[in-house]
């Protein structure tokens, strides 16, 4: 059940202008996610480009994480003109985090196996000059990806634009959740900053354009790889705790309804949707200090 309105491109621009007029636009990082319509996408892109231009004398002082939310599993859930709008902005982003379908749309490479996946990422590096790429959900049949596991693949390009690919395979949680994409985007933004600021492999990287490591850094030691490990560890723990709490959330929600309401299929469905909301506040330690060990390996 949806209510509310979508922000127009003009409203997005007006909000940013208000921040700028009040000198509240000295951002180090920017994360953009779902944006309604091509005009809105371009408005957000204009903001990112302006912030980049303002920091061009200090390489690495502004970093844009772009989540090109367009669709999934072969289906668009935005207007068709959003795709070229995102393509026009790729060269300005520092890190993009598309799912497999979105990566196909942006790279124009059909992903059917690991080789074509690598080709898609290489196209994003080479054609669109995207420094960092993470494909957040890979649905490919491969001997090293068991049926009950998920795969995430990432890359930081070299100084010559070649991909440095890594991947991680980890157990899936057979359950529906709300907000996993937003959680991944938020966590990778924080963990990437942490990786380049504190990790050994990130030494001096914060002063480099787009935080691209020296070519000699091993793939598994790239800041993006280390950040991905921590993000997925936190997500696995939060999702596990959320799933474990679902029966109690559903029962409490139904118990609070009037007798005639709780018999309805729609009310039961809504109770299930409520239970699928990620339990972030209750599991802050999972975000700060995840205990789960998830490791990346060379592609």
C-alpha cells in the first residue's frame, strides 16, 4: 500500500540549492539510489558533477557512489529513458553498484556466464571510465556457486583501465526482505571510506583520484574488496536476525488488529511485509563489528 509523492527534478534541484545557499554542501561523499524519472536522474547527476568540479584541485576529496536503480530479473521498473540518463552519468561516478540486469543495461553486454560478466565489468571500466564496480547480485550457474549460495563480483580498474576482478560466494538466506539494496549502498559507502582511510592497502589512496589503488596492490587487498567483505558480513548477520524475529513480529502485528481485520488475507500479507523490514536498530553491533567471516577471492 503506497502513499506520498515522488520528488520532481525541480524539487531535487531546489533542495540542493537550499543546502548550497546555506553553505551546507561541503560533502566528502555522495550516495544516490532510486530516482524517479530521467529528469530526476540528470538533476542528481548535475549535483554530483558540481561537487566534483568544486573539489577537482584536491583529488580524492569527493567520492560518488551511484546505485543505478532500474530493474531486476530482466524487468525494468522505471521508464525506458532512465537507462540512457544513467549511461550519460557513468563517467562521473566513482563507484557503481548495479545488479546483474542493470549491469547488462549499462554495459550493453548480455551476462550469461562468468566470462561475459567479466566482459561487462571491463566495458564499464573501459568505455564508461568507471573506476570501481560491484555487481551486487550474480545469478549465474557456475561450479563454484552452489544452488543455495549467492555471488557478488567487484573490480577496481588499473591505471590502464583493466579490471581487477574479485568475487565472493556466501550462503543465501531463503526469505524475502525489504531494503537490502539500500542497506548495501549505505554500508559500502561507509566501509569504502574506512578502507582507504585505515587499511594498509588504502595508504595514501584517499589523495588519489577516485581512490584507485596502485597497480601493484593484490586484488584481494583492494580497499573495495575489503569493504565488500565487511558489508556482506554485516548484511548476513542483520538478515539472519531479521528472519529469526519474523514470527514474533507477525504475531504481535496480528494480535494488535481487531478480530475481523486479522482474518483478512491483505492484513496477513501486510503483517508479513512489516516483518520483512530489516531490524537495523536492534542489531547495531552487526553493523559496527560483524563477527561473520566472508572473504573475497580472485576472480
